[in-house]
């Protein structure tokens, strides 16, 4: 009896091993084959100098004052005009809102849908008290040790100036695209883009323009971040999470701290916030995250390839591991972040009002309404008033990965960044491109920036920088993307 039982277990184990091995070996690479292309010649030092100079303009945007640092934005615009004379002469430029810019490069075939390349001019401020931690002054625009240092080098003047460099080079060579190309450079992306990108999108919508695709800043070329993958991985954001900030407010009777009630207002608010943090919306490997793992699986080696090739079995284990890290946990769920609390103004006075803000980044499939319902049911306290804040947005639609638009960006990455695989990904932050839904079915978020694990803290952090070599790659990427995109396809897309 015991022998039969162990034989039965051994048989099941053997079948399981065969199934796991079969699934792993049958997974075929989804990477497209690309030809070798000649590397366009770039004066890397001159291009780096121009980007470095742009970092000296303190184009910090403000949530409350659209005209904040207006003089700095105007200096930046003048510098762009001076640095790129072919663009100034050949492209039509409009100023939208306070300082957003919209360029149009007319193509030779007006029956083709145009494309839109996006970036933003504004940058985030330096966190108070961290100035001394910068190796180079954040707004000095220095070049040192092969890097361009400064706030905006990565986010997002690197993309903006790489686009300008590529367009200027093509114009100087006499190139004329078949497909019209628009460039949109917002001035308030870091504070929700309500006066910049949103206004640009509304203007283009009023002109009934439809784009073949829209490409904004976004996901990166990661190096050494994915365990079990020897190659670099370029992730194209095919969707972005929504943004839902909720304000909780509680009124109470002010009083002396020597005679506190059994339940203080701060205690009730603290309990509500603790409940939200402890009981978050559920996680799951689905949607874009599942597509990403399925695309990457055949490129992995060792146990990681086995796990990703057999998610039908290992999904719970993988999910458990992913939830341990903030960045990977955010791919799987609508996240909950307690960001602001305001209460009290003296140590011996019970406050009369408490306000707290909780920021949710909503996964496609969740909505602002479902988040509000979750907050109400989790807090379960009718004394606490719940209100959605301005600037919230729903998760974006998921752009297709099977069409010509995605294939063009995919191909360009593979041609520009050698030994790199490409996969779809979910953009965790909000970008200006969310305002362009309705103007294209294909909205992608990708920045041709190489990043290792040591680089990620530089994003909105200290010692932001980009290497001169990587910046040259960025320029080559946009140069090749324009060449690949401006050709007509077999089936022409008619503009509206």
C-alpha cells in the first residue's frame, strides 16, 4: 500500500516536471528581428553642452501659480530658438497657456495620420535640506565624469532636448517626413498638466486631429534590475495608472488637553488611516503585468524562466514575492499612500479640525468611484467627511501591442539599443499623455533612458544625471523613430 502511494506521488511529480519543462521550452521569443542600422554621427559634446545649459533655467512649476518662474521658461524658449535655428525656421510654433509649446512639422502626405512626440519643460524642486547631498549643484548644469548633472537631466529635459536634437539634425540634412509630426512640450506636468498638456489636447481636439500614435515620457531601459535576465529590458508603457487623491476631514470641539474625551479627533482619524493602510485593495497578476511577464519569460534563464513560463502554478508564489517591494507591488494593485495630515497648533489644545490626504494610484479596471466606495466601507465612520480632490484622473485605456504603432516603437528600440528586449509595461506615475485619450488609440509612455537599480532613486531625488553616451543614444532613438514613423504604411490611415 505504501509502495503504491509513493509510486503514485512519484508519477504525479514526474508528470508535473514534464509539464513544467514542456511549458518552459515551448515558450518562444516574442522579440522582433531587426536589421543593423548605421549609427548616425552626433557631436556628443556639443549636444551635451546644450542640454547642460538648459538645466540652468529653474523651470519649477507651481500648483497655485501658473505664471511661477515665467521668466525662466521664457529664457528656456529663447535658448531653444537660438540653439535650433532649423526648427525655428521650418516648424510652426504656438504657445499654449502660459508657457506650453506646440510645434508642427508638415509632412508631404496629408492623408497620413500625424504622430505626436511629447516631453515637458518643468521640473520638481529640490527637497529642502538635501542640497548639500548633491555632488554637483542641482541647477548649475555641470558636465563631470561623463555625466550631465542637474535637475531635469532625466525628467524631462533630457527627452525634450533629445527630440529637438534629432529634429534639428534631420532638418539640417534636408529630410522631409511623409507623415506630419507634432511636438508638444508642456510647462506644468509636475503639477498635473491642467494648464499645459490638457489645454494642448483640447486645442488639437477642436481641430479634429487624430494621431497615428502619441509617445510621451515613461518607462525605461532597465539594466540588471530583472533577476534572471542577462539583457537590458526596455519597457513600453501601454497604459498608466489613474490618480485619485482623497481628502478626509473631521470636525471636533476644541478643548483643553487636560480634559480629553474618550475618543479624540486625532485618534479617530488615526484609526481611519490605519484601516486604509492595513486593508488595501487586492493584488493580482493580470492585465498589463501578465502581458509583460509572458513577453519576458522566454528571455529569462534558470528558475525565473520556469516560474514565469508556468504562472498557472507559480502565480501565488510570484505575487507574494512581488508584493514585498514597493515598485513591483504597485504593478499588481491600486496602491494606498498616506501623504498629508494637518491637525492641531498647540501641544495642550485638542484640535477642532483634522484633515488628511490619501493618494491612490488606480490600476486599470479600478475607478475613482470604486476607490471612494472602498474608502467609505473601510473607514466605516460617518463622522469623517470624504472628498475627491482636483486633478484626479481615471486609469488610461490599454493601448494595443499588436498594431503598427507599437511595432514601430518596438523596432526602433531594438535597432537603437543593442542586446535589449522589449516588453509592454504599466506606467505607475501620471503623465501628460493621459489628456490625449480620444486623439489616438495608441498612446505609449517610454523614455530611452538607461537605468540600473542605483539610478532609480535619482528620479525626483538627489544627484539627477544622465550620461553623455546615453544622451547620444536618446537622440539616435528619436532620430530613428522619426525615420521609421514618417513612412506610409500599406494601408493608409486617413486623417479626420
